[in-house]
């Protein structure tokens, strides 16, 4: 049997490779191939169509921030096509609105993908709140936390900060999932109308359903009347609350 020898040096830049979790990594800061892969992953995650390996090469991109300093003329020149330049430039501009959940997952930080950024988005609102205790509270493991904090100080604050167009705010949509879906049964005491109560709930980040659909997690019954809805909710194990203000918190 022939044993396969793992390479010791990066095939692209020749730097010594490092083992991490059974995978070999080139850690050289000047490795072109590594940087191109990073840009490729970034473009793919942010759904920037037309920015694949060949375009990255033709445009001579060496880091992520350079994507956003390209003018339409630069692209047109690099790709030798005004038509492609128009498209790609629009794609790049569109990507600037991406929520931080997506942007963070696009940086190729080991162990920090969409799942980790979604976890973070549930407890913090933007990049400035990333720290060890918040990572722990969000359920990130020690290795993922270490990688993220290292990136934050070594790459973000000392380099990317100020040269990327994002607002670095997490998307709130994922908060909705955690708060729950509410259905109101019968007359309310806390609010004059169901419409007012609904508006207040939506404002807090709850989803409101008028009927007891499968996704309802909380039933509000302030009247105390055992309605058909209340009965059904009790059987399905849905949380029943008697005061809507317990949810709104006012
Ligand atoms: Zn390399």
C-alpha cells in the first residue's frame, strides 16, 4: 500500500502549511491564492453574480475591500466588456445592503458561518458588541470565539473598518423566530382594539396570527372565557397568557 504524503508547503506561495482540525491551512498573509479564495467565498456568500475566479483574476483583486473601490470603468477595462461591467457593478452595489449575518459569514473565518452569525444576531445588534462574553452567551464554542475575536482585532479593526460599505448591523428578522407567534382570543383588557394590540406586538418583534395556525406559540386570552381556541391551544401545549402586557412589557 502506498501512503500519501501531505504537502508541507503551500502550492501557491510556498509558505509552510499549518494543521488545524485535520485540515491544512496556508497562514501566509501574502498568499495570493488564499486571498483569491477568500474573495471568491465572499462574493459567493453575498451573491455577487459574475465575480468568480476568472473575473477576480482579470480585475487583479487581492483583497475584499478592493471589490468596493472598483468603478464601472475599472471593471469594464478588466473584463473588456461594458455590458458585463454594468451588470457586475450593479451586483456589487446591491451587495452593500447585505445584513451583517451574511457579511460576517462571508469572511472565511474558521468556524464562523451562517449558523454562528445567526446565533450572534439573536443577542447582539452590531459588530461593536462582539466580545467574549456575548459570544459565550450566543452559544459559540471557545475555538469559534477565539477565531472571531482574532479576526475582529487583527483584520477588522486594524484594516477593514472604514474601507467597507456595510453598516455591520445584524438582521433583526431572526429575532422574530425566537420571540414567537401570537394569536389573540376574545376581548382584550390591555388594549382598546385588537388592531392596537397587534401593532404593539409587531413592534416588539412578534408575529401575529388571527387564527390558531400550526406556527402559533402563544395564545393571549385576557377575557378568561374558555373559548374553542383556548381549548385547542391547551391541548396543543401552546403557552396561554392572561395579560398581553406580560409580552409587551409596559
Ligand atoms: Zn499560500
